[in-house]
C-alpha cells in the first residue's frame, strides 16, 4: 500500500524510506477528510483515486493513515470556465455521476465467477475514479470567488468577517438539506401512523413490518434509501455499511425527529435562514457606498457555493458507497469458497491479493482477522500532521487560502488542555459538554447544547471549511 515508497514504519510513525530522497519530502495528513486509518482495499482505492484524479498526486499509508505529497487539484474544464460551475455541475456532471453510481450498483456481478469479478476490479475502480473527476474539476471555479470574498470581508469587517460570510451562505437548498428533508417527510408519515411512530421512538426497528401501517411506511422509506442511502460514512470508511445496507441509523434519526420537533431539519434550516437575514442586515450596517456595492457583486459571484459544495460531497460519498456493491459481491463468492469468514473481509485484502484468492491461493481468513485487529489498534494512535521533512513555514499564495481555510492546515496547535485552535465556521457560541463522535451510530446519546447567536468571545474551538 505504500506505492514502493516506504520500506517500513512503526507505531510512533517513524518511517524507513526505500528511497532516502522521499524522506526529504513533506507528506501531509489530510485529517479533515481522512481522520481514521483505512484497511488495505480502501487504501488502494484512495491511492489510485489520488493518482488518477489529482494529476499524479503521490500518497503513502503509514499505520493506515493517508499522507500525500504535493496534492494537485485538476483545473476547471472549458465548459466550466465558459458557463460557470453551477450550471455545468448541476445539469451535466451530476447526471453522469448518477449514472455511473447506478452502473456500479446494478451490474450483474452474481453471474460472474470469482476470478472474473476479481479481474474486473481494476476497471471498476477506474470507472469510479472517472465519475469522481466530475466532482473535482469545479473546485477552483466555485471556491475561488468565495476565498476572495472571505479575504475581502476579513479586511473590511475585521476578525469576524469570515464568520459573517459563512452565515450569509447558509440556509440554501442543497443535497444534504434534501436528505434531511426526506427524513423529516418520513417522520411526518410516521406521525400519522401511531404504531409506526411508537416503534420508531422506542428503537424497535425490527418490528416495523409487523405493526399497523408498517408496510406503507417502509415502502416510502426504501424509496428514500434508493436516493440517499448509498453514501459512505466518510471518504475513507467504505468498509462501513451504508444506510441502504443497514438502515438503523436513518431510522434512529426519524425517531429523534418524532420525539423532538426542535431537532428537525426544517427547524435547523429556519434558524439558518434567520441568522443569514440577520447577518445581511449587519453587513449593510457596517458597509456603505462603493464598498457595499462591491461586496454585493462578489457575493452574487458566490451563488451556488453551498449547493455545489454539498452536492460534491454527496456524490463523492455515494461513489464510495456504491463501490461496496461489487466488493461485497466478490466477498460473498470468497466466503462460499471458504476463503473468507464474511463478505466485508474483502476490505482487508488488496486487489492483487483478492485476485490471488479468487484463483485459489487458499484461505485468507487469518490474514483478514490479523489486519482487522491491526486497524482497530491503529484507531487509538495519534498520527503526526506530516511525515518526512517538516513543511515550509508558509503556503504558496495561490493555495494558501485552500490549505488554511478548507483543510485547516497551518493552524498553530493550542497548548491549553481544553482549547482546540481552528478556523471559525459560524458566529455564535455553544455551551455544553464536548463529546467526540466518531460515527453517526454513536450519536444516540447526544444532548442539545445551549446556543446563542451573539458573537463569541473566543473562536478558537471551531474548525471547518468555508
């Protein structure tokens, strides 16, 4: 998985390089997208994704954590430059990505032999990367105007200018909001079916098909999953089941919406719209004349930022989740052949190992078990921000905004025990007990924080992207 770059490494992330020259390079950990270690098959998919989509970007995996050298984003296509990212992405690219995901999930893998399917993995991964490319060629075109406006707002409005802008961009329709609205609509359906509502609020998900109104509810729920249930938990967590496979997390959310209307997506959007309107009034009170006119023109150029940003994330995660279908199909065949214990164990072998297993190389059960144990142990490690040579003191001007505001790099770590430094994402402050939630299934014990829209005294505890 190290791409012939790393000879060996230890759990303290000391690396022995095959070529000492590689040790003189800076390999950065993108902890926003890939905060957790990944198993071998996911690592190979990500490594190929970076190489094929990010213009040959090199990557290594140390203890399962991905580090990259000089990530290069693809530039915008001519149609994006000519017609703008919003129109091209929405009207042309999304239909192409949607069709690619459908092909990944509906191909007739069951009729293929284990070897035929294993030999198809390279093509399948390349097809997924081709779809992924459509989500990347719009990056500079839609983020550039936003970064310019962030800089403008910070110059004209001071330290809270970036948070004000983030507030001005929220509350608009996007794929994430649409998924939430779909769940809320299902909660409204369930509210009209008392036995279904009771089962959902009590977490009795296995009872739904047996209670009055259950089949009606489940028919609509499956329609929702067909559209929104194929997202991977995160970019590096394709070894986790999707909602389409294990819908309990989605059902849990519906139950929470039934129990507390204040948690509903509609209530959250209403709050976002209200905060956006308040931010608009504040900006107009703090700017005037040519400065305000310039601000409004720059803000108009950011039209569609949130829609594209959330749409990209939605389809990227859907691609990763859709890849599970052929992988698990091969896993089932290898279980039947006595090679693996369970289908999901395919993620603990790389592509060449899977091909060898399909050719009859013998049981891989012990290897998969060992690597699963390795992954669980590595989850508890604390990876450094980089391996190899220390990064330079600053980023080139053309990528400084991207690295600091989007990836959170360049932020000086806090020396205070209870403070996390980062980039402010929005105004206001939240009071409550801080909890680390690694996955949505752990969110059942959340308690609502006390929120205030007043500007906070400290922004250091927030980190996100514009």
